[in-house]
């Protein structure tokens, strides 16, 4: 199904970044250890998996067709594994299928929904940024429709909505090259419908991968990776490039404010895909994120502009001063926390160590107060992807729960879903679900409890 020309010339098509070629369904998966019987739900993960002919010379990792992988856990068993391409028109044609139903006009853009997969308002969505809408999937990961959220989505969605643990609403920051110098902030209610949107002017067309918020503010990341018309005209896979002259800044939008209320704060040039968390601290806003020195400057096929580090910014909203400090200089990405504390002060975070060309590496837990880190030492055999924290029922401590992560077993070239006690991530796994297939290094996933 997939033909790659000159794959060896592109590091984002080699090793465990190489696509898999089949959709697999398997039941009654092998488990080592004991799965906690209270875990009832699906672990889902999305990532690029190009289908059809691929020109490796021009291929950008962020543009591969989406494939969602899912593992169903219930009653201490791993009931099934499935992987499915996310059907947009392009994927359907390559598979010889009819186009999926769509809520949009025929000329509305459909990029590969390849970056994240979420559950909200009883539905499952594969999602991506840069102007494309969400694609609804069934519980068993079949494509249902290209969605406009019941007629409420103005145009674009994001790869990274974040749920407010106090309201259950999703906060979303979107961008689209056709808007020019602006981005759009959305709030999606618990009913799955957009209840609010704000258009925010920017100084260029920034690529904004993620969002952070506090109880007072929505953070707007206007950073120097921006839309480049010349690159777009030349056929670049992803026409967002580093601009050395662009002012890196963070905007603070009051939670129910409008664009005129945004206050901007300049920071040292950098880029971050993923904030770990943000929160209010008196008159300051604290942000923790995985910081890259720059993005898509020399390497324009994927993120490879130096090792990302875990950094903290403190923005004084009265004086305008910004203080930046390093929390941990170990190369790491994909930060996650106990999501009941999104937008609130937290102590612990979990990240995936990354190697060259974003290779999966070490599983890390960081104490943000002491800056002490714990990391697994089994990475000669295993490379871990993004960790996801799941709280234990009735937990009172922030780290009372489990950390899930997909890992590649380099000896078998198959993947596992590994489950760790979050208070002891360097100890043996509580349980390992052995998958019958390889899951390529990808982007984001979530634990979706119950029958959502």
C-alpha cells in the first residue's frame, strides 16, 4: 500500500519512523504482569503513517496520513488492539473507498488528521492543526465523518485542545495560513459545540501547536516559526519556517476577554510545541514547556534543531518582566501531567526523552519543585513515547496513579503498552500489554475511560 522512494535519504521515514502497511485487528492480547481491574477504557494514539507513493526528498514528518492505534482494557484484560488509517478524501481514494461523509463544502481543506486523538462529549475525534477540521471516529476506530461540531466550528481546529478540569470545557488555539496574521481561540462546551471564539491579531502567521491556560488567562504563543509564502509556492511539505527577525512573544488573553485585552510579553527567541502546564502565582503567570532553540531553520523535514529542554518562564503581569530558567537539560519532549491540575499549580510532570531525529528514548518523571528527575534505564532495549497519567480511583496524592506509554521493543520490533506505578517509574512495570504489531514513533494519545 505504501511505496517510499529514497527512504534512506529522509530520517523521518527510517527505523521506527517508517510506516506500517496494514490495518490489524487482534483480540485477547498477551499481558505480562497484572492490569489493574479498575482500568476500563481505551488507550488511543495517533501519528503519521503515509499511504501510497511517498517522495522521501520532499516528505515532512508532520504531513503523513493519520493512523490511530487503540488498545481496549477492561476487567484486568486487554480485549483488543486495532490500528486504522483516518479516512479523509485522500486516504479513502488510496484505499479504493468512497469519500467519508462530511459536514463541510467540497472545497473545504482536509489535511491528514495525524496528530492527536481525543474523547469529548461521548465522541472520538482524530485531530490536526493548520486549518483542517476534526474527523469523528467510532468506538472501534472506523471513520464516521469529517465534523463541524454540529455546525458550530467556524473553520479550523487544533491538534491540542486542553480540557479545563473545573468546567469540562475544551480550550483550543487554531491557525490557518489563509487568515493572514491572526489566530483563533475557541471554547468547546461539554456538549461538544463551540460556545465562544476570539480572533487574535499576530505579527505574522505563527504555527501554534498547543495551548496553555491559567484560571485568569489563555496563553497565546506567537513564536518565530511562521508561514512562509515562498516555501508554500515552491511546494514545501510544511511551509512554516524559522524567522530570525521575528519577535518571540507570549500573549495573555483574559479568560472571557477579547482581542483588545491581550497583553504581550517578549521572550528570548525559541519555539515550543508543548507546554507542560501554566498557572497563576500572585501577579505572575508561570509556564513550563519543552523548549527548542529554534524550529525548521536548517532541517525542514521534521524537528531536529538541537535538543529540547524543560524550561520555566515566570511572567510578571504588572512589571512586564519575564524570567526564564532551566528545569532539566536532558533532551525531552511530550510533557504531560495529572490533568486534574491543568491550569493549576502542580508538582510532577512526565516526559519522553528523545534521541536524534525525535527517536523514542527514556521515560522521565520530574519534580518541578526540587528539579529532581527519575528516568528508566532500560532504553538499550526499549524506546518510550509520550507518557499519559491516569489517576487511581479515590487518589489524594498528585502522583497516585499510573503512567502509560507505548514503547518499541528493539529485539522483537513489536510494540508494547507499558503501565507503571507513577510513584515508582524506575521499578518494573505493573503490566505490559504486548501488541501484535509495531507502532511507529508518533505524536499524541490519551486514555479515554469507559464507553466514551
